[in-house]
C-alpha cells in the first residue's frame, strides 16, 4: 500500500528518501530523457522525476536492483499501489515504462545498462486493464457502468469527470450509519464536511477545531497534495461551509465531541474523532461515506462492475473522492459567483487545468452568456 507520513499525507517525492546510488541513476535517467525527447514538457519531466523516484524507493525497500528488474518485480509494484485511483496507477506505470525505455535506448551513460532488458515494454508483459482491472480514464468507468446496466441518471454528463448531482449527495445525510445518536451526528458531520468543503479524506481527518472561523464559516487546513515550495499560497487554504450548517457543526464541536471521545481536548484537536482515538483515520471516513451511499440506495460497485457471490468489490462508485469531485463540479458549473480560479483555490489544485477538467461544455448556454455579457 502507498505509505503516508506521520501527518496522514501520502508521501511526497521529498519524503521518498532513496540512496545516493539511486539518486545517481535517477539523474542519469532524467539527463538521458532530456536528450532523447527534447520536446518533453516541463510538467511531464517533473512527473517522471517524481514517479520514477517512487519506483526506485520501492526497489530499495524490496532489495531489487532496478537495472536488473524483471516483469514480476513491476507486477509487485503495481499490486503495492492498488489503493490509488486508476489514473494514478496508470501514471505510475507509465513512468516505470519510460524509465526502462529511456535506459534501453541510452547511448551516453555506461552506468545505464539493463541486465535483463525492458521488463514491461508492452501489453504482452503487463496489461493494466486485463490483468488488474485498471481503467486509465473516467470514460472507461462510464462505459463499464453502462455495460453493467447501472443507472447513471444521478450523475452529470461528460467524460472528463463522473460526478453526482447535489440532490443525490444530499440523500447521504439522512442515511449515515451508526447505532448511537452521537455516532450518527459525527458521521453526518463527516459527510457534510466532505460535500461542503470538497476536501480529500486525509484533509478531513486533519481538520482542527481551533482552525474554525465561526464568523466567516471557514476552516483553515493543510493541503494534502501541494508542494509547499512550488505553491506556498496553497500549502494551507481556507475551505468554507454554509451558514445553515454552523449550528450543527458547533453543537458537535462544543457540546458533543469531547464527551464522545475521552481522548480529546474541548477546544483543540481533530474535529472528527472516535470513541477510542483523538483523530478519525481517512479510511474510516471513506467507509462512512460508502455505507451512507449503500443505505441511501445510490451505491454501486465499479470493480468488478457485476460482482459474483465470491467476488470482492475492489472499488465503489460513491466514495469521499467521488463526493470531492462532485463538490468541485458543482462549484464550477452551478455556482456562478465562484470563478474558475476561486474553485481552484477551494479545491487545492496546483494547476488550473485540473479544475478545468470539471467544466461542462454547454454550447447553447455559451451563446446566451456571450450575448448577454456584451450588451
């Protein structure tokens, strides 16, 4: 499984420490990549630098010589990252393929020599979709749903992002799991915060009571996937919740939370806690969202699309990340006062293109908006 650091974040390249020898191999690979593919975009080069580092770190942990790796080693790496999204797994694998393709064609560095050749040159070696059920694009998810006969009326149209409509998300609020009244309140708080703020599960886990601004109805959080050196303005960001939610959230934070968990201080610490811990783990928050969706009758399996009695569902349709995507889609398409750049800030996206992926194309509306704006 992908490792998290002591703050609950997925490890970043800086935290993936590798040996001096591996650093040398990484540097030679990047040098060769630059010389072989002069038109490589800077963003692509940065991605390869980061993700090849992940591969080299994995090799070190497993005692694998990366220049002597075989197909089975790469398969083991893929299996170790199955907790990531399909698009992320696909990107990580492409970086491994790039690493070996570049080294195989390198003519400059004597150090870069493969002992057993390219371990994953093409689909005959490893086929992500057939071997692991990994789909590289959301449109493939949508085709899988259609094939399985799953009703997608509660989702937005378009292949870029598969997002739930607000009325579907709101069904989850009344269907949260929990035997105790206090547990159901906490679980509803978790789902509502997921929807109102569009935060990732690990960001929800680390939300702090003392970081709530009750007057502005906002919470200052530490972003999960932002490189603070590259995007210092997004390393921490404010996320907001509706005025109508303030009473319920304040009741939980000031009256119920510290009585519910004996491990917390009344005025500080994580907002979301358990009876036995002062901080709820991201996986538990995700489980709450998934169970609320099942209770509401809007949950469906993604992988496999039509599971048999002996199959284990590897991925569910409604998750904290799906709610996040749905929230961002709502901001971009339904909330006219929120600009695209503001939506990017709310989402904690490093690049505006990430937010652009949520824009729904509407040619009829485009014409109406144009003529109205220039009158």
